[in-house]
C-alpha cells in the first residue's frame, strides 16, 4: 500500500531578503524570508571591511590545535 504524503509542496516560492525578492524556488512553505543572502554577506564581497592580521590567524590556529592535536 502506497503511503500518502500530507505535506504540501509549493513549486514557485518567492525568497525575500530585506524585503527584496531574490529568487523563486520550491519549498514546503509558501514564502521564504532569509536574514543573510550570499550576495550581501561580507564573505562574498570583494571588500570584507576587515583586515585579518597575523594575530587573529594565530589565535584561531591555537584553537584548532587545542581540539585537533598534532595538526598545524
């Protein structure tokens, strides 16, 4: 016997970020709102607004070494 799904599937769902329509996709929700879109995230911009210096790199490397001994 085939199992009947009770989930509604929407084929053209608008995705909004900051009140702007970004794209259409498929979802189980009729509308999607995102807080941070990759097009406006600092990691995807050419200018990140922050310069990573050696001190920050050393800090994160020491954290990684603490949880993963033997790796540099």
